[in-house]
């Protein structure tokens, strides 16, 4: 039981930091990370990609060198 509580807190911290870095609503993702834990990772990755695409645009070329 203690392991699940620690995992929830760690996931909340991770999602808060990552959402803050990407300019997303950090509190919402931290709360979702606390509730769902690591199950939220695929949904967060997709939401981050959609957020990035909306910011950059769909017809722009981006090359990471």
C-alpha cells in the first residue's frame, strides 16, 4: 500500500514537471498523475504531441539537429 502511495506521488511530480516544461496545464496533469499513476503516460504523450502540433502548426517542417 505504501508503494502505491509513493508511486502516485512520484507520478504526480513527474507529470507536473513535464507539463510545466511543455506549457500545458501543470496542475491538471499532476492531479491526473496522482490519481491514475503511470497508466496516464500514453495519454500524456499524445496530448503533448497535439499541444506541440497546435503551437508549431501542421504545415511547418521541424528538424531537430
